[in-house]
C-alpha cells in the first residue's frame, strides 16, 4: 500500500464526463486526517502509521486514549485506523493527510461496513427457494426444510446455512475509479457504489490491482 485516507460516505449522485455520459458516483468526505502514531520495524516489527479522523470532545475520550493522543501531541480523534504503507519515511506524527493525496483517474479500494439487515430467513440471506404451495405446504412456505441431521450425528454441522443476522459486515470493493477530487472541501467522488450506509466510515486506499 502506498497511501490511504479515512472518510465518511455522504451519499450518491451523478456527474457528466467529457463526452456527456452520466457517471454514477459516491461522494466521500475524505479527511482531513492526522498521523497519530508511527510504527517502525525496530520498535514494532513492521512499518505502519496510525491516522485519526473526526474531532472528538476531550471529555468523551477514555483515559487510555487520552494518553495515546497526548503522547503524539494531537487532538482527540473519533476514528483510528492503521495503514501498513510501503514507505512511511515521508510521514511524521502530526502531519495532515487531505483528499488531494489521490488524483482523478486513479484506482482505489474502498472498505466499509455494510448495512445491517437484522434477523433474516434463508430465502433472503442465502437465496433459498420457496417450498411448493400447491398441495398443503401450510404456513411454512419460506422455511428452510429438513437439515438432514438425525440421531447420527445428532448435531448441526458447522457452517450450515440457517436463519440469522444479516449484513453489518466488513466489505471491500476493489478497483474503483476516482472521478473527481475537491481538495478545498476534502471531497472525493468515486465511480460506482461503495459499502456502508450514508454517514458510515470508509477507508480509501490505492488499489492492489492498479
């Protein structure tokens, strides 16, 4: 990884390219982020930087984090993420990372947390088919049916597809195009949809496929 930034998903809109074609984009408020901690191979065994995003009231910061921010002499931040960069020499604690770290035409990977969909059945969760409803299936048309586990082995195998909580998972969408960068307002417009609800935190990094 060469560079990265933390942002907040503002929503979706559309832009027009030079040929007049409509381009659907996701608008992200990217940064400004501050370098909170710098890790080195000598002290930590690997090279990385920890950056923070979003201001936080000092009274709401827990004591361990208070010391962490005080050590770096930076203001408390709401979101902290670590980036294993291939070269951390250009960054120091307290440095600001803004949206202009990326440029139009670059490819990026965006990581976020998908929308939570609550407790769902197997039809919505895994795409199961409905039972036949022509001859007395009763009120179980959307049930999963038999699991096939009888007295032997007397248990449900791990990984069996059952009803359960759906969504709210860490999702990464790779190889997306940066359509527009507004460095003054810290806005990045990325082609297509990125994971997460409106207002959700996302992490943007240079694409591993670029």
